[in-house]
C-alpha cells in the first residue's frame, strides 16, 4: 500500500494541488478505497483523476475494483481495464442466469 500512496499523491497534486485525498484500507487483504475531492466541478479533471488512479493501480498489479460489484460509476473503468476474456465469461454467465435480461438491464456489465 505505501507504494500506491507514494505514486498517486504527486500525480493528483499535479492535476489539482489543493484536492483532498481520502484513503480507507482493508489492511488484512490489501484493498484500498481511494477518493479524491477536487477543488472544482470539472468533468475533464475527474476523468484525469480516474486515469491516473487506474494507471497507478495497474502498474502495481492491482484491480480497479475489488471485493464487490462495480456499480454504474465504474462501468467505463471495467470496459477499459477488465480482461476481455473475463468480460466475455461474465456476459455468458449473465445470459445463462438471465436470458431475458430482466435483472438490472444495462447496469451489471459494460456494453
């Protein structure tokens, strides 16, 4: 975890020096919930934060999401970062369990 903190802080500071950073960790399993609070409401800046965070996580061999579902806000990250084979397997399982796509249509997996 220290590697993540050391790598991400200067990248966030370069984008928005006064942005707030919050780290919540599961010390037993090495998972981190990292949140950035920008100083301005800017969609492009938010996207840059996400790219920096995902890039550091990937460089350390981590995943954009850990022990629970990704939710709607992480679907774009899932489309970019999840292995294609894994995504296809997930789609096949979803189709097998929900052939009529009536359970959370459009919310579980990226298009």
